[in-house]
C-alpha cells in the first residue's frame, strides 16, 4: 500500500494540514470506459464489466470471458497545474510564498482530477464471475477561497476482490437475479492547504495522514427482458426489445472500520464509506442493420447518495455496436451523464482490446454547477 500511495505523491507532492476537503461529487468505486462513453449508463454493459455494474446479467451470459486490463483517466489541465506547483517550489525561499499565492490566485475556482492507472483481472462465465481491481486511485484538487486561496485534496486508493453469481427465472430466463460480494481495502486523504503550506512544507504526503480500512459489502441486481408477443398492442416492441434493470449497491454500507495499517501504523479510520445507492434503468435494442447493432439506454443512477440530485442521477446514451469478423468488432457511443456530453469508441482485434472515451463529471452543489472533463483510455487482453 505504501507504493500505491507513492503514486499520489507524484501528482500532489506537498503536505497538507487542515480540514477534510469539501467534495460534492459522487465517487464511482469502479468505472468501465464503455459505460462512460455512453453517458455513464449501467444498462449498456453486457460484457465482463457486469460483475461490477449489474451481476444479474451474468445469468444471461453465453460465453466465458477473461479481461486483463490497464487504464487511466485525467482532466486536461491537471498535469499542467502539477508542473506549475513543482516549478514554484524551486524558486528562492524569499519568493516562494508569493509564487505559490500567484498560482492559486490564477487557478481560483478551478478543479483538477486524475484517475491513476488501475489494473484489473476479471473472469466471467455463465452465471458467475470473479474479479480483482488493484490500485484504483482517484485524486481531485479544487482551488477554493477560505480567507485566502487554498487547494483542497480528496484522494482515494481502492483494492477490490469480488465474486458474483446469478441465475435465471421464468420462461427463457426472462428474469435474472444476481449478487456480487466484494471486499475493498481503501486508503483516503482529505486535506486543504494554502500558499504558506505549499511554500514551507516541501515534504510530500505523509502516510500517517491517511485514513484506511477494510470493508465487505454486496451489490444485488435484477434484470428483466420483456417477452414480445407476436400480435397485439405490444408487438411493436419487436423493433425495440426492452430490458429493465434495478441494482442496489453497497447494501450493508458498513464503513472501513477494520484498519490493518497497511499504509502506516498511525493512520486513521475515517475513510469515506462506499455509500449505499440505487440504480434503475432500461436498454432498448433497436433493429440490426448491416454489421451494426444499435441500442438506447435511459438510467437513473446513484439514487439515495448524499450528494445525489436529479441532474447528477440522470444518464442516457446510445451505442452502435459493429462486428466485421469473428476476430474484429467494436462500438461507437455517445450520451449525456450528469448534464454533460460524452463520447466513446472501442475496438477488439483478436485478443487485444482498446477503449477510449471523454465524459463530464458534476462536482458542484445543487446551486452551483461545476464540471470535471475527463479523458479516459484502457488497453486490455480480452479472451
């Protein structure tokens, strides 16, 4: 865990001594590039990501799939801001505070974020799946005003082991129910610091400042593929096969109270909970044409989260899947999540898969909108 937190120091290589960061975003414990490109809709997912998005879908899986992946997301201005801080730390001592103050003033009201490289190994088969996510690290920086400009830091490092199971019910397994049991070890830092802190504390993040702990939880999912009658009023749905889904995430929401002190023997136990929440949505499979398979998704996500609003919960998207050969397939996608446009593309050539997307994340309050614009990519072996 110490080496994992070293990743954070590359981006925020300064100390912080103040109150916990005010973070109004909805932290997603696991994200799939494919979902983010389609407006962060969870109903779009029908591949190995089902283990973390809706385990009920495993009950309808036809084939085995193993994915070994590596990905990262970043806001465009994050790296430039980090370089400005590092450069300012090298000026003469007499000028350092003024230089730090100048950088904070210039960036007042801005946000910077990154989701550092995460490694995953996920194996799904019909009715069950297992997954391991290593070093899923998220860092958010916000320059705000509390008497004087300050930087608020909110950083997560999660390691997750999960096992899922599902089975079908009704005729042709129209209804599937499933669950994912997961163990998560989280490290967290929430701090704020001003120009004086930046200038006078050259040491980077101290492991003792972290909060950490282990928790176990469960996601419970359901999925219903509506049977289409051959005649009658609902027969027109054969042109838009609907699937409805409901997922309750982090049902126990126990919190990270089992501190194993993997980061530091003096670390705290106040890492934020996973957060119980409910996702409900629908997917509409439109008629295939040529090599393309279009679908439309409409979801409400993160209902019940303490920072949830209608805007933050509303997600919709479209995806145009294509398959040229058995060894070459992919998709194009677009959508709107939390009020911001998204777009994505993915392709798989034999065992190699590449996914990329851009999306916006709402991190403001209900009265003041504020966007983090991410660019995300993932490379993986998928077989």
